[in-house]
C-alpha cells in the first residue's frame, strides 16, 4: 500500500458506522476473489533459481493443513497488489475467519500506517514495526495499541533513531526516509523501492550504516528498516499468539503457517515448517539465504489467495 494504508475502494468498512458491511459467505468467497483481484502469474520468472527443497504450494499435503491453529503473514506485496489490499484478499481473509482460521499480519510498516489496516481488514491483529507494536481490533473501528518496550526505552531509542536517520540521509546519496515515517515510533525506514529506487550497492550501504549505529537492519520489498532492541517479526509473532490465544507459538510452530515475500521474512521461513513464499519472492532469489518450504504460482495478493484456497479446501470450506 502506498500513501494511504487502505485504499478507499479496496477495503470495506466491515460494519463501521456509515460504511458498507462485508457480507461474504463461504459459498460465495470464490466468486468474490475471482472477480476482484488481478491474476498475476509467475510465468516470467526463471524457475531454475528455485532450490529443489522448495516445492510448489499445490503439492502441499492437505492433511498437513487440516489441524492448523492459524496463519501469520506479511502485508506488503503479500496481501497487497499494486499497493492495495484487493477485495479478493479481503474476501479470502473473511472466509478464513469464518472457517475458524485466524490470520495475524506481521509487518515492518509503522504503527500509524497499520492502524487503519487493523481496523478495516478482517485480521485477528497486526504486529507492526517488526515486532515492536501490537494493534488489536476491539470492534467498531477501535484498535488497542500495545508495545514490546516500555515508554522510557522508546523515548531513549527515539533520539538515537533520529540521529541515525540524519546520518544515513547525509552520507548516502539518494537515500530518503520512507513517506510513512511520520507514523513510526520504534524504528526508521529508508525507501528503496516504493517511491524511490536504490541500487543494490546503495541498499548495502544503508544496511551497513544502520549496523554501525548498533541497529538491527532488514530489507523488505520496499524499505530498509532499522531499529534498536531484540524484537523481530518472530518475537512479535510469539508475543501476539500468546497475547491473543494463550498459545506458546515456539512449542507448536508446525501448527502455524507463515506467508511472506522478501528477505526480511527469512527468519520466519526458517522457523515454520509450513512456510510459503508468494511468487514475487523470486525477485529476491539472488539475495535469499533461507527459502520457504513452498512457493505459490501467483504473485502478491493473488498468491495469498492461492494459499487461502488450499486452507479452506482442506477444512472442507
């Protein structure tokens, strides 16, 4: 998604006052998806770059999917297509919810950007800023915000983040902070592929400077993110699954499925036996060190829908 977190025409209000209500039954969800989401295949990719350990998602044994406790997913270029959450993805998420399969988004996007996503998209929660902020919908557009770090820690880190950001912009030609930076509270982000275009050498320089500043640095499909602290997508997932469901995610990783699209999903791919990359993950083939177990035929939001189709079929939906 680009300037606005949720495109006005892409996501309904889900029953919020004055808005349209999403009313999708399990019987109609396939029609909704087919009619409302672009069909982008991965036919332009060279499949020879995929390691033999990575299987097509269509080959996943349905028996492995029937007992899933839930789904964890990235947002950008995983749920989204061309910067929006398409109605087909919304319909798929609603169908998963109706089938008793909760979906939690784990993203590097900022708290401010993620708030309307948590409010308007049928997700159990959004963990933003790479594991540091939990956004939990409470109904009627109300979202509870919780933090991994205390207020004094966040305040101290904010000064260090500002200094690090100023150094990167000053020392790396072409480096600019992401347009969603005003909504960030625990990290910084440099745009490399959303509105700006940085080459591989420049991205590597940004990462190096972040690490010189003592930060954790990761590269998503659109941003280079940096932060202080030990939180990550994986710790954020552990936190939110315990917070929402009282379940020890570390003890049952095989009962959860993760979907992602970029190098900043590698730790999640490594941690979950049922990990899936949407087809545009192959954009990062040369940089990937940890691949998922499966890869979809389709890209971005349509790839997530492909995953949802299999989960619902395994449940008999």
